[in-house]
C-alpha cells in the first residue's frame, strides 16, 4: 500500500482541527495556572517599554474566551498568527480536496509590508497608550 500526497493532506485536514480544538480546550481549562506561573516581563520591568511579546498570553486567553476586542488590545501578534494559520489551513483543505489555491501572497513585498506594519505597531504601542491594554484587568 502506497501513501499518496493527497492521502497525507487529507489526514492533515482532518487531524488539524481536532488537535487545535483539544489545545484550545486545554488552554481554557488551565488558563489561570498558566497566567499565575508566567514571570513578569523583564524588558518591561527594567525599561518600562513593552516588548513584542508583552500581552501575548493574555491575548491568547482572551481569544479562547471569545473576547476578540480585548485580545487585540493586549497584543495583535496571536491574532495575526491565527489569521495566517487559518488562511494556510484553507489552502491545505483546497489542496487536499479540490485544487491548489494561494490565499496568502508569497511575494517579498507582501512579507516586508506585514513585517513593517507589525514592527510599527510594536513601536507605536509604547508611544500611544490607547494601543495597549497591558495591566488593565
């Protein structure tokens, strides 16, 4: 029996939502323990500036609880990663069942634009208080 590329893609298409759902379920169950055991950000403590990772844990937990607005206020990075992951998953589903499509552009210009905007956000949230939700419980 030979395993074809389409068979592997079909298995991935079926398993990814199950594994992701299990991860989200586990994260919701243990969110309090995770937050309690994370150390305070050293960069923020020393410099009083948010590092790129400041707020990621709270952002992911807010997303798992369905609070998208609060998640975006903590940090946009998990939202961006999830958005790209969903787009790549849709491409994977299309490749497994229909045809190859590209939702996410693969050009250098697109990649540099996304990276530039994210870096601009990281800098701006240290200057514009309305972009940050750090410490507002």
